[in-house]
């Protein structure tokens, strides 16, 4: 049976469908153009990200993602099932106390990490179910345990320190319990109280607003250093932005969450602003004395857990006092 050869048949098909090659060429051109635009956009994004990271000194995208994860976990534990807050607090307290103990050891202080972390973990449920009395007992017992542990480490002749170094070590161990465990458990006791979860959420929102407002305002307008010796990047312009954000969020939280008048929101926002700022400066001073930039690198874009809690920890004590006075 005669027929058209295969090659001639293809040529004949192309001749009968002259638009097929044009369509293929157009699709190929479109694909190449899209790929080129994607590469250009990606290059611009990477360049912008590098500029932001260079100016802010951290991975801003990673910091935002980590912040969203932590915020979601906090909301879930406060608004859905309060007992979940204990799990959240245990994780945060354990990592934070471990970070601070490790940082102090880096600075030459022999702080025993095992009892330090163990006390932080145990103190959370004790404070939740035992209230303020349980909190105080847990923290004082924890301090005694850390001191005794360090004294036992002093017994072997090969690992003894002189009296001055031993006193510094004991003071550093007590400092970790006072700074991390004691302040953190204020939030735990507050959450355990009837309606206390709303006060906890309110003070966290105000502290985060103050931190975010100060960061954005300082980045955009900062010129006059606030405490150049302690933290060179903090400026008065940033403090003003943080104050505005804290007062606005404080009023909104008072009206819509706490059932308090607007003037209480102003006072609450101002108090949390001051405690958050002082906490931030205090941690910066500790890191400066120890010669470190961040407490750890566990949280991309944030540093360590304690780097994110520096403004939260003292604010928890302020919110606890406000709750018992006005709540």
C-alpha cells in the first residue's frame, strides 16, 4: 500500500497547520519571560532582605515567623485551655534559665545548670496550683538547692574555688532564680487566677507593642542614643514610638479586655512600657558585662528565649500587682 513517507507527512502537517509552530514559539517565549521575571524578582527580594538584615542586625523574616508561632501558641494556651499555659511556661522557663546559666558560665561564673533548669521546670506547676505562696516557696527552695549544689561541687580538692569566686558563683546562681524563675512564675500565678488569662494577654500585648513601636520608630527616625554605654541601638525616638504604641494598646486592652476605664489603660500602658524598657536595658547590661551579643542562637532572628523575654519578665510582676489592685 503506497503512502506519503513519514518525513513528508510531518512536513505536510506543518504546512497544513502553520499556526502550530507560532503557538509553540509563543508559549516558549512566555515561559522564558516568566522564568526571567521570577529570577529578577527573586534577586530583588534577596537584595532587599540583605539590606534589611544589614540595617536591623538580624534575620527579620525569620524573626517574624518565629514571633507568629510563639504568638499562636500563647493565644491557644490562654484562650482555649489554660492548663496548656503551664506547658508553654515550662518550655520557656527551662530554655531561658539554661541560656542565662550557660551565659554566666561563659563569663566565668560556675552556675550549676542541672538544678537551675530543674527548679525552673518544677516551679511552674507549683506556682500554678499553689498561687503566690507556692511561687515563693518554690523559688526560695530552688535558690537553696542551687546554693547547696554549688557547695557540694566545692568539696573535691581539685575543683575548689577561692572564697571570693565561690561567693560570686553563689550570687550568680541566686540571680538566675530571681531573674528568670521568680519573674516568670508571676505570669503563671496570674493565668491561674479567675480571669487572669486576660490580664496576661493584655500585658503581653502592651509589652510587644512597646517593643515593636520602639523598634520601628528607632529604625526610621532614631538619632539620639538613649543609653549608649548599655545599648547603643536604643534611641529616644524609638522610646517615643514605643510609648505611643504602648499607650494606645493599653487603652484598647483596658476597654475591651479588662473592663477598666480608659485612664487605667493609660496608666497600665505606661507602667508596662517602663518595666519593659528597664527589662530590656537590664538584659543588655548583663550581655555587655558577659561580652556576648545574644543569650543563644536557638531562635533565628531573635537570638535566644531570654532575648525575647527581657521585656516580658518584669512586666509580668507589674501586671500581677495591677490585677490584685484593680482586677
